[in-house]
């Protein structure tokens, strides 16, 4: 029971933060710390390194990064196909 309360406290504190540590970012994304390090080394994820040692993440930028490369639903893909057949033009990207 106490473990659950501690976990709730950790997530509550995380929800209130805008600047995240590596550990916070790992909790938020569900990615391991080593994978996050790899993503920062290859500049595939936005991060900050103000003191040359510790890395930080901006919550909004991290959430935007997590939302990139959205995959269309079957309904959206079907609608694009119908629009293409009717108009002969693609709207909003490829099928």
C-alpha cells in the first residue's frame, strides 16, 4: 500500500514539472534512460544541457516529439482514397 502511495506521489510531482530530468523523461515516455541518452547523442530528441553535464527536457517539446509521425486511421485513409477518386487530387499527403 505504501509503495502505491509513493508511486502516486512521484507521478503527481512529475505532472507539475515543466523541465524534466533524464529520470523524469524516462518515466513520462516509458523509454529507458539508456535509450534516451542514445537519442540525445544522435540529436533525435530535443534536450538542453546548460551546465555541460546534466541533460534536461522541456515537457511540451518532449510531448510534441512523442506525437510526431502520426499514423492515419483506416477511416482517414479511406476518406483520402474517396477524395482522390472523386477529385483526382491528393489532399493532406500520400495514401
